[in-house]
C-alpha cells in the first residue's frame, strides 16, 4: 500500500480527513410529533385560514395558497396519533367515545345553533327536520356535500371507527396496510359509475380517510419514541419537494381540471414530511414563537368553527390578502378563547354528571 513517507497509508489519511468533514445529521425523533403537537396544530390552523382567504385565480400565490388545505390533513394525521395514546389509557370503549364526544360536540352544537338557527324561517316538517339534522350531525354534508363545517361530522365519523381499527391492528398488525385499501377506494369512488353516483359527493371525506388511519398506524411508533436514521432527512426533503411542487403546479396551472382525490393522495406524503420538517423547525425556534403556535393549536377547534363564517365573511373586500389574513387572526383568536372558556364550563358540568 502506498505510504506518505511518515508511515501512514494515503488511503487511511484520506479516510481520516473525510470523517472529519462528514456532516452527522441527528436521528429524527418521532416523539417530537407528540412533543410539538400543539405547535403543529397551530400551524395547521393558520394554513387553513390562509386557504380560506380569497385570492384571484391569476395571482402568482394562488397555487401555494390552495395548498393551505393540507392543514386539514395535518389535523387528521395528528388526531390519529393522539387517538392511539388515548386508546391506551381509557378503561373501555365507552370512556373513549364519551371523551371524544365531549371534546367536539358541545363546541359544535353552540356554533351550529348560532349558524343555522338565524337561517331558519319556520315552515313545515321538512324545514324542521332540516334544522334538527344540521344542528345534530350536519346532515347536509352527508346528503348533498354541504361544506360549511364538513370537518366536524367527518372527524366524528372517523372517531366512531377508530377503536375497532386500533383493536384490529393490535391483534393483527398486518391490517396496518388497510390505508392502502382506503386509497384504492378513492379511485373506485372517482371512476366506477355506480359507486360514484351513490357516494361520490363525499369525495372530500373519502380522500382524507387514509391519512387519519396512517396517523393511527404511526401512533405506536411515536409512543415508543422510535427514531429514523438521520440520513433519511434527504429522502424526506425529496418527498416534500416533489409533492409540494407537484401540488402547487396542479393548482396554479390546472385548477379545476383534475379530480381532487389525485392531489389529496399527494397530500399524504406531503403531510407526513411537512410535520417531520416542522418538528426540526420547532426544535430551534424561540420559546415565544412556539408558545404562540401552541396557543393557536389549543384553540384550533374553536378557531376552525369561527373564522370562516363568523369573521372572514365580514372583513371588507378592500383589504389585500395578507391584511385580510392578519385581521382574521386578530379577531378569531379572542373569540375562540371566549368560546373555549364557555365550552370548558359546559364540559366540566357534563363530566361531573356522567362521572367520566
């Protein structure tokens, strides 16, 4: 072997130099998904508001603004992970359902009354059934794709099926592959005429089902504090850029010309990689920065229900996009906090009555 004259082989010297130059990327801690859950929920809520603020089709930011609805996928993914933690703690399925119901329904009921009752002008049996159905379980969404608050009936339906799924994958881990079947179902809903005719109007629901159950699948990995090799960051970045740029291109150039489920399938890897990358951001940001997003995340349910139909609709069109966005946040957060306090009081009473 060739030597450098001082007894050390050239190849060994080269290896020593390369080792010193090597950039060691820290392992990716999946536990951070749980650690920064509040911040991630807050970021998701801001994405949703950015999506709902109106913007002309010809604007250069239009495509990226449209991707803001990934916030819904982030909510569902994080909810799935959270449910795995909850399922491990509750003594029975009854307690699980009651806790989930109490977390969502009182808040929904208050907002639904404020939204639908002013739109009710009396009438016959049909009108009364409409009011009861909308306030009770947002029947308009299930019957004819009325999207005013579609996320709430959707998440409550997913809560209903979560315990059987979690018990199934606990006993038979092979069924963790069921989200692939759910993706195939989205294709059938889109292209098989009888199925499309029957349930095609619920595309916005079907195309979000896989990411929720993928979140449940990852719950155990997060709970066990598993790590990904630091070298995987390059694959994560590649997937993030491919899915983000593809989605932006589709919305900017082909908006309305492709089935929405196609983009929602892109959202699955985009959601997971976005959350993993945001975790690395929140590890390095100041405490005040994280606190702000954590507070928004704590009010995310209330903010979701309030911002669109009780705030945005009253903001003057004369304001530009970013002015509207900021004003919406400034108004929505205090209202959400007030609603949060009211719901907390109602929830406390219910919990005492049924002794959860």
